[in-house]
C-alpha cells in the first residue's frame, strides 16, 4: 500500500496513542499463566499483540473482550495444553523470544514459527541460555534462526551474564526461571527495559532487582490481577517529534508510559532542546504514566552514547528525523542492534533520509547526521518496517513538496490507526 503525504504547517490538539505493546504482550502472558481472571484495560489491537493472544488461545486459554477490557482466564503455570499446530507469531520477535521461555517449562513439545521477516532474525541469543537451563530447544542454521522447536520439561536455574542489553533475552530467561527449583539470575551490561520484572512482581512472583541484575525464585504461582496499559511512548514519539519541528505546534498526549527504563526518548529529546512537559503523573500499577505537553522548539545535535541506546532503541528512527532537522551534528554510537529489527533500520532510514537531502553517514555501528534547514519531498520505502514507515511519515510532514511512502500497511504491526490519527490532528 502506498500513501501520499503532503507537508503541513503545524500540529495542534489533544490525543491518545495505543497501549504500550511491550507491556501488553507481558500482560497477556502473565494473565494466561496466572490463576484466575485477569482484566486488562487498554490492550492495543496491533498485529503483534493479536499473535500473542492467538498463541495462548491455541494452548487452551480463553481470552475475550468486553468493551475496552480484555479478560484472560488463566490456568496457572502448568495449565497450558499442547497446541495442535505450530504456534505462528507473524513478525513479532517479542512473542517468539519470550514464548520460548514460557514453553521451556511445559510438559509437551511445541514449535514457534513466523513470517519470512522473523525467520531471518537472530534467535541464538535465547537458544543458548535456554539450553544452559536444560531445555531442549533447536533452531535452523545451528540454532540461529526460526522456527524454534522446544521440548519442555525440567528447567534448572542459572546465572546468566548477557553480553548485550536485551529485555527479550532477559524475559525469556526469567519466564523459564519460573519453572525451575531455585534462583535464576540475569546480569546485563546496561539495564534494559524492566516491564517483565515489574509485572512478575505485580502478579506475585518472587523477583529481586539489584543494579544491572534481576533474579527470580521459581515455583511461585501467579495470581490474576487487574491492570491498565498506558499509551505507548514509542508510538507517542512520532507525534512528539512532529510537534517539536513544526513551528506553532502544541499538542497534549494523554496517559503515556513514563517507565524510566523506557522513556529515554524524553531525556534525549529534551537534551536536544525539545519543549516537553510531564504532567498528571500516575503511580505505578504496575507501570507509571503521565500526560505530555509538547510545543515547537528549536533543536540542536548531540551525541547519543552506547549506554543510552537500550532505553531509546525503538525510537532511534524518529530521533534520526529530528537530528536531520536540528542545528549541527548528531552522533549515535553503538546502534548496531537496529540492524536486526524487522529490517535493518540503519539502512532503511539512511535510504529514506538521504533521498530527502540529508547528510546521513554510517561508520560501523555509529551514525552521523548533519542537520538540515529543510527536507525535500521524495518517494520513500518502509522496507516492511513499521517504525521506519512512521518516522519517514514525520519527515514527510516537514518537507518541501509531497512525498509518497511504499509499504504503509506495515504500521499495523504496532499502530494500525497511525495515519487516521495523524489526519485528525494536522492543521
């Protein structure tokens, strides 16, 4: 699907964005493994979350919706049944990697599969630690690529020192640790987003966080809870950047997640000179949220260091857009993890922004962008990646001349109503 985008003058109004899909995945998983009825308000209807829900339905979990509340009838840690067919997760890396940890503790064999895109994404990063836990898990090309076949059974606790900061790896190990007798610990070089440990605690698991390490004691049953999923900060970031760069803009985004391990985007944008105010803060239950007020502001380039990357990994494409329209040079260090997302996001963003006249250079895993006063309209490609598509859409709103994006349907992965939402608030 192609979509034409015409430049606009400013962004005004109030809005909400879909619920945070990272939190939503985990809410569905916890609810399915807990005892009783878990009620989830604000579950997003994105492709990725729908695949997670379907996987649990295929394993005997009843999930239904009543108005804006999703009810998950959990059957406990050992209540899942063997699926009749391979569990298909589309293009959802979160679904595949974390489900592998859950399936590790089941008393049946299962297979996780997905579309062509996910079949090219690295899985050895979870296969190796799960094998260390005694789980029989295999993948293609020496354990590197899906499908994954998992023979569930006894899980032994481990202490695992991860070489990269990854919430998906950490989560797979912690979920597997639920089924062990003993304490499982994960140590990271930099703390990754903590949605899993927050929610495990909320549902009654024995979890301890200390600096860069997280540990879980296996054997505790999870208890059903009610929770509300705040708006996705990653989805909000596209509108935050659009309002920042379009003169005369002022928007309010209601009830957005401000989890400190996830909201690095707010710190980075503020450091670049963005005018963002956080108001109406809500206490964690289990995630903190707030309303955001964003106004137009002149911005400047900065250096984003490697240790900052885990907290902004999903927002880097739209940060590249802001850097393109900021004064001076922006350097992003150690962004190599972007190469193994739904597409190589460094390459896809370089392709799009260079086509719009941006000086965008890549040196190994580092990105260097020289700010421009303006962008030019261009024919753009999403490369099948939702974040590339939405980031380039923001760039197109600011350009001189119309733009066209090929593969606009990719936004359904996380934000199906993105283009509809945009048209409501553009002025």
